[in-house]
């Protein structure tokens, strides 16, 4: 079993060799992941650094979607408002 230090070192090496991670998602999967992240962002105990990273990711995905489909981007933005949650 690897130690926490070994895992951190492995992550640092990965970041140096491959600084960017690309994901290719279908649109339905993208909407599902985005909705899950928007739900996570509402958790009051989410650490500030994680909140900032996730918020940036959610906003980036919505902004990029806006360039190809403003209507879908508008639907994505609804996920930030709990009033639009499916119950």
C-alpha cells in the first residue's frame, strides 16, 4: 500500500508530464455531471478551494456551451437554482 506522500509525488509527476486532463462527454452525460456538480456546490461544508475549482468548471462548461447552443446553456444555468430541482 502506498503512503499519502507517495500518492502526492505520483500526482506531481503526472501534472508535470501531462498538465491537462481532457474529457469527452456526450451531451446527456455532460448535463448529468454538471447537475451533480451544481448540487455539490450547495453543500455548506464544501471546502472553499474545492468550491472555487468546481464553480470555475461549471461556469466554464456553461460558457462554452453558450457558444454553440444558448438554449442548452440556459437550461444548464437553471441547475444553480434549487427551485428547479427535480423532486
